[in-house]
C-alpha cells in the first residue's frame, strides 16, 4: 500500500481540537503523522492548498435497497455515490426485502457488503419481525451477527409495550435504537405538509402533530427503559422543543435531521415536483428556521442524508401516487456547506461535528476523526468551488434528487478510505 502525503491543507478535526494548515502522512492505511513540512521519497503527494482536509462523512441514515430492490440502488451503486459525496461510512437501514430481521438475512447482507461495497457499510437490524410492529426480533442474535443499531425505519412501532421491550433488550445489548417517529393515524395518508400548501395544491396534509406526538411517546419509553434513543429525520419545531427539554432532563437522547429540512420548505412543493416529496414532508418556514437553530445550539446532533432512491416510474407520476423519499449521498456535504457555512451560521469544526464526529460517536464506531494511528478515512474538499446538480452527473442508480439544477458550493476532490484513494474527481467514478 503506497504512502500518501497531503500537503498544506486546512485540517479540521474537532475530535482533536485541530483546525490549522498542516500536512498529513498516510501509511499502511492509517494516519501516520501530522505536521508541517513533511516529505516522502516514494508515494503520492496531494497538494491541498486552499482545501479542507477533514474526516470522511459518517452518514447514519442510508437506504441501499439491497436485497430486494436492486432496480433502485445496490450496495455497489449506493457506496459509489457515497464516496463521490465524501461519505466514507454509512449505516444501512434494515427496510430491505426481506427485512434485516434475522441472523440469516444479516449474514447474506454481510456477504454482499464484503463483495461489493466501496466504503464502510455498517448494518442496522429491524426492531420487529418483518418490520410489522408485532413481534420483537432476536435482538441479541442480531447484535452478535454484527448490527450496531436497530430500527423499523419507514415505520414507527405503534405498540408502546413492544417498543418498551425493544428499548430494554437494546439496552442489555448496548445497541442504539433509532426511531422513525410517526403516528400514522395522524399522518393519515397525507402526502405534503398540512397547511397553506396542502390546501392550495388540493393534497392531503401531514400534520406536525403526527411527528411530535410520537417523538414525545418514544422519548418517554426510552427514558422508562433507561436506554439510548436516536430520533431520525426531525422536521418540526415542536419535536425540537421536546428533544431539548428531554436532553436537559438527562435522557440518553440524540437526533438527526436531513439537509432538505434546513434548506427547503413546503413552498418548494408548489410545482408538484415529486422530488420534493419525502416523509416527513418539507415543513413550514418556521419549522425550517427551528431546525437550523437546533443544529446551531446542539439540540440536533447529526446531519444525515436519509438517502432514499426510487426509480423514475415511481417518481415521475402523479404526486399522490409517487413514492416518498429523495437521494442525498452526493449532495449532503455541499448542501450543508451552502446552507450553513455560506450563510455564516456555522464554522468548519461545527459542520464536521454534525457530519462526521457526532454520528461516529453515537454509533460507537472509531471513525470521524484524524487521530494518529486511526483509519485513514478522509476527504479533501474545495470549499468555495460551485457546481450545479445535474441528473446526468448523478452516479446513484436513482436520480430522485431534491436539489436538481440547484447551484451548490463545495466539491469533494479526493476521498480516501483505509489509506487508498477511492475517489478522485479528475477521474471518472
């Protein structure tokens, strides 16, 4: 494995309070040395003047669709999109077909990951069998087979007693429970945010209450079980307020949002663009501002993509009938730079915390930092360079991106995984 020397980049690593111009030497897959005026007699030199050198992104909410819907995405195509977007580690959601609800299915997934993955793929297992909310999976067995979290993502566990038992089992096994908090009796087959936009478009609305009431219940159950809980894709001000109060109480609680919830609002749906249809839906401007504030204050810990690929024939149909979800692996970093850094809300260390360090810590994986002897999973970013999101340049198998034709700032120049360059923007991926 050849050495790589990254010269004169701005190193940003909040785990080690690092934010300075320096060199990084990578050797045998690890970060070997950080310092000024480093040199090598053999290997590759990357000149990074004016560039950001940061830990690779850890995206803890990714739907790779394999097994079962390889027409939408595969482990290979999804991880190819990841490395282009600067993501070196993903947590694969378990809502595949079949669901990741048994040791046999996890073993099969592990084999496919080993064979096809271009980045680190960590696995989550289902909370309930078939994700039907009726019967707990063998949580201890799933942990022993390698899952690092459990979730019924795409569905909330409606039965509180079952979820309480899940929290207890997860606690015994030191596993994180990730909750999709949605009361479907309240969301009631809605397709957009309930309010002005739903009325104007003549579409069924999804209330804020359908999210925050379930967030409230899920937090109470986790607190009762004294177990860790992570709330996925937070989209409403009320959810933020509940989470802030629970954190002050000392509940073992973390949460995430996705770039579309701090960069787009329900007004972006007015053209009936199905690439703006996701669950939870794009909310009001007031909610969008609350999400930004919560990211800034630390109430929201993580930015995750909720990468949800769908085929064109599932998206390019009537809004009511189109599938929920958008892709995001290739845009998560650039949207975050554009909306949070360019607008002056964040600095680079804050952004690296949300995209790399915090998700790694929450998942309990040794990623998201540039410590000496740690895995050399890092990226080199041109922070000021602008680009336009075009369908023809998307490498994900599906093209349902909420940011098509939008100009973004920040381009990944190199992605390095275990000390090897796996993406170089000058070469075709």
